[in-house]
C-alpha cells in the first residue's frame, strides 16, 4: 500500500472538493475531451460531461489505493474467494478465459459440452426442433433474453420464448407462438430448487404431455450448478449442462446459462461475445485508473452518489435492440451493491448503490425527460448509441435517433436561462455517453463486461460484497409460509386481510 493510501483521507478530499460547472470545466481545460474518453473493443466512452476533473480523479485514485482496488481486482482474476460471505470465488471471468487455470480449463470443457449438445440438436438427434422455451428467473433469464433481443432480430434457425414470471399469463404468452411438437425446454436454475423456475417447468412439462408428447422429460435440457438435483428431478444426465457454483446468476450468461442464446445465435456469435468480454477484462486488468473505463465510470458514480447525494442513475439506450439493457442493469447493479453492510459485516457507513432506472430512446424523451431537465433533483444520465445503422429503413431515422441522443446530453449541460420561469432549465446536469461502432456479439460482450467491472469497482470502493444477495430471500420465505394456513397467525393484520380478500 502506498504512502498516499495510508493517509486515509481520500473521502475527505473528495467531499471537500469544490465543483466547477461543466461549462467552466470545458473552458479551462482544452484537453478535457481527450482526458475523459476511452476506446475499448469497438466501444467509445465519454465522461467529459461529468464533473470529474484532475483533482477529483487524483482523490479517487487515492481512494482506490486505500481500498486496494488493484489487489481486489487481482484476487477476482486469480480465482480467490472474493465472495467473502459465502467463502467462494466469483468465476464468471474464467468463462472468458481469465483466472485460475483450473477454473479456466473447467469452463472451457463445459463450453465444449454445450457445443456438443448444440451439434446434436442441429444434426437432428432430438428430432425436428424449431423452438426453445427458456425457463429461468433473474439472471438465468435476463442475460440470455438480452442477448437474444439485441442480436437475434433476424434469426433463421430457432425461435426462443423466455419465461421467468410465475404469472400464468406469462406462461400462456411464452407457449402460444411455439409448437410443442418441435420444441425443447431449457430449464435454468443454479440449485435446481428455485421455486418459481420449478413451478414453470412442471407446467411446461404438463403442456408437452397434454400435446401428446410421449416423453416430456426427454425434451428438457437442464442448466445448473447442481447437476445431481436435476438428475433427481428426472432429467437425463446427457441433457444436463453444469456451470460453476462461483458463477452468480447476474454474471452467468457467459456460462452454460447462455445455451439458448448460443444455439439460436450460432456458436460463432457466442465465441465472439466471450472474446469481446475478454477484451474488456484485459483492459480492466491492465489500464491505469485514469484511463480505465470501468474505474472511471465508478469514480463518476461515486461522485454523484456520495458528494451530491443523487439517489438514482438513469440509463437511456438510443437503440431499440438494447431495450432490455435497463432491466438487466437493474439486477446487476442493485442486487450486487444494494447493501447496507460492508464486507466486514459492519454498517457500510455511507450510501451504497443508487436506484438504476431508464427507458429507450426518443420514447423516454416524451415521458421522463421533463424531470431530468427541470426536476428539483439532478440525476446523472447515461446515453447509449450505435453508429452503424442495420435496420432496413431510410437513414433519416437513424440520423435523427443519434442526433436526439447527442442533443439531450448537450441540453442537460447547457440548460436554458430563459426569462420565463416555466421554460427555464438550469443546465449543468451531468451525462455520460457510450457509443458502439456497431451492435454485434463482440461489442455487446465488451459492453456487458464493462458494466460488470464497473459494478465490482464500485463495490470495492464502497467496501461491500457484490457477489451475494441475501436480501431476496426473506420475501420468498414468507411467501412459502403464507401458503400454509396454519402459519399465517404470526403475520400482521393487513397481510392476513389481503389473503382473505383474495380468497387464498
């Protein structure tokens, strides 16, 4: 640890820093744009419209030294037990070829098992297959669905319906467009005991049986870190795809959890996705903090959360293909860092993750941007765009889309000091822009890995563990108890009344 880190006054320096306006920062530093932009794997990052400056970046670098971000990063990539509450590694980076050699070799072997099963499906071993019903919840559904929605608009081989919600309407909607005669079920559950997933799986098996499928279980592929549980459930061993216990759900699309996407998009696309993520891994490992995209993003996040008290962060992709990015990030960021206890089990002592929210492109401009421009609380905004147009429409559409994205960032910064108080906008509101050269597996892989490492860097600097999620368990446990009438007496009067009113 450096002498600077030993002083332990980084937060004091950060919180005591006087912020210049964005206009002043641009005027005083002609090199600002170069200092606060980065290029990685076909993705351009621009933090110049944030309030970061040289003094703040130096103070955040001091914080990174104090928190030993470099050491924590080395532990993550070495396969050490960085998930301290569960005493295990976080092995999602091994799926991309980084980390402990044994973990990397095991991930590669499991990828090969995936590919062999894909080859078997494509060669007709399961009969004529045209569709998949992918069943999971949380990261077991959000990751694959994001990949399919972003990259699979022109699929010619397999259609995929993703089912996560236990609402019966969601099941109806998922099975309605697919033919049980030509469909496989892909059931994804880390423990293969997830109640929501098993409920949906049993209903899907019933759907197959009622359609006259003679062996419904023979149509199921299980993806799990507990293969023995899937075997006990009734899935044939040859149709079980394991993944490592250290791969958390929201970090799992790189593993066997990505099977449905790998089949539908093609194995080459899946490999390119992994390589794009690996490029971001290398950048995160090797670049200095002030030139490191995930680290700089974390510095900006903490500036607005800690110094300015911003309770939320807004994300707006200006590309319809990235419409599922916001819900994906909501789980990644809020489930990882929505903690009030530090790695040491003591209170974190400061605000942790903000609320992540957002919308898509110009739709959001006519819904929530009023609040962003004139609302009482400044909210840091993140814009995403794609340079290359791939739709079949007049280029005027794509041109207008990108111009709107860039104009919104400029407007948030400049404001409009009108004499009419109803029309005046204060300006000096921060935004970041992320611009992809094109949306393909490589750039999407790099983008998702960027968000993972940004989340990790935030966690280290805040002192929390981003790899557990105990907070999701209480409500699910109480739901099971409420299902047993003899267990309801201990609940509050309101809850008991609601159950009675609903006829449950």
